[in-house]
C-alpha cells in the first residue's frame, strides 16, 4: 500500500449538500497530497420494497452531486472519476467499490445527525469506520462552524 494515504481516495457523497461540505473540507487536503478522487453516489435498492424515489430521480441527484465535485476538483487540479453504484447495503457497496478500485483510503465528512438515532440505528459513517478493511479518513467540520 502507498505511503500517501490520500493518493487514491474513494469519496462517497450522498447529496448535493454533502458534496459541498465534503469538497470544502476534504479536497484541499487531497490536493496538497497530490491525490486523486473516485467520487461515488450509492443508489440504495430496497431489496424488494419500493424505493421512495424513482431510479431516474436518484440518478439525477447523483449527477448533481458529481457536477459539484467535478467543478471543485477542476479548480483544485485533482484528477476525478465518478461512479453511480447500486446496492441494498450502502456501506457494503462502498466497501466493494473500494476493493474494486484499489483505493488507498475511504474518506468522508460526517453529516449532521441526531446522536440518539445514530446510537440506536447506527450511522453509515460509523459503520464505515467500524467495518473497513482499508484506511478511513474522516474530515471533521471546521471548529469555527
């Protein structure tokens, strides 16, 4: 494995708001490390249940996410690849992509959440950190926020 943990980063992004926050916090560090990004958006399949939004709507949201990340990576000179992933388990789908792409790390910025809900139901971010088979980098919110 590379000594540069940010050499080839898998960046799972869930929404346009998440994309803006993650770009602001993660991309400067990835640029400083001369890293590259594989940005993924996971379309969660219900495993037999009806999805609340159509596949077309979910793919349009993914394209909006990719547009934000693409613009920010271009400004910072960061090589970027994008992927829409489909799976019934978001975290497992992210892990599979990390293995397939042979990334040096999975990186994310925690989304605002309710701590009680996270404790009872578990958050995707916590699951990623707990179950990862490769390095995970968490870019916390700035202290002045």
